[in-house]
């Protein structure tokens, strides 16, 4: 069954502006080491961050919480399989919320899909619950 869906569009130029103004402080506050390493290897650093920003917003919508001041952004993190497919990992408050919405005897799987076409970056998140065998 589907527990939640979320979507978000992020403007790459706006993210570039934040990167220019706040640089490392923004990166370290919002993104995990894996996300920062991926972006720093890319020519389109801002686009890579914008997709991951959109993924965090979309994930918070799928979790049904939305974003509040003071939430730990790094508790919703994107990494990539060797095929390039993105996966979303939740920790801390986001994992706690995921556990709360997951029915007993089920496991939750967080699906994520990303795309960008300048100036937009987009993410979809779907949270599925599967019965435990
Ligand atoms: C997946 C693919 C369709 C992406 O299309 P695109 O128009 O280049 O790029 P988009 O902007 O739409 O999407 C990029 C995002 O697609 C996602 N993506 C990449 N590979 C993916 C895959 N195998 N499955 C699902 N999503 C994938 C990633 O999240 C990527 O963003 P990120 O690298 O910042 O995480 C294209 O790269 C492709 O056909 N790849 C398969 C073959 C390949 O080149 N593999 C290389 C690794 S072996």
C-alpha cells in the first residue's frame, strides 16, 4: 500500500544564489557528506544540490510533516546506486515519523525519482508499505 506521496520543484538559480552567498555553511547544514561529494564532482553543482533539495522537500511531504524551522535536513538524504538510480535514506526524526506511519507487520520503502532541466529541478517521493514475509 501507498503511505504517502510528495513532489517538489526547486529553482536551480535560487540554489546557486544561496550557494554563492552562504557556501559551506548551507552545504554542511542541509546536505550529507555523500550528497556534497556527489555535487562537488559535478560541473552542474547547483543542479545536483537543487535535485537533492527538492527530494528533501518531497520526502517531508510524503511523510506528511512538511518542513518546519529547525528540522534536520540531513535526516533525509539521497545517494545513488551504481546504476545511477537515486535512493532516499531517512534517519533521526524522519525515520521516527516513517516508523509511526508504517502499519505493524509491514516494512516501509521510500522511492525517489529526480530530474532537472535548467532552471528547474524536480523530485517525486512515494512511500510504500510492504507486508513482512
Ligand atoms: C537515467 C537517465 C534516463 C537519466 O536521464 P537524463 O535526461 O540524463 O537526466 P535527468 O535530469 O532526467 O535525471 C537525472 C537523474 O536521474 C536519476 N537516475 C540516473 N540513473 C538512473 C537509473 N538507472 N534509474 C533511475 N533513476 C536514475 C538520478 O537521480 C539523476 O540525478 P542525480 O545523478 O543527480 O541523482 C539516463 O541517464 C539513462 O538512460 N541512464 C542509463 C544508462 C546509463 O547511462 N547508465 C550510467 C551508469 S552505469
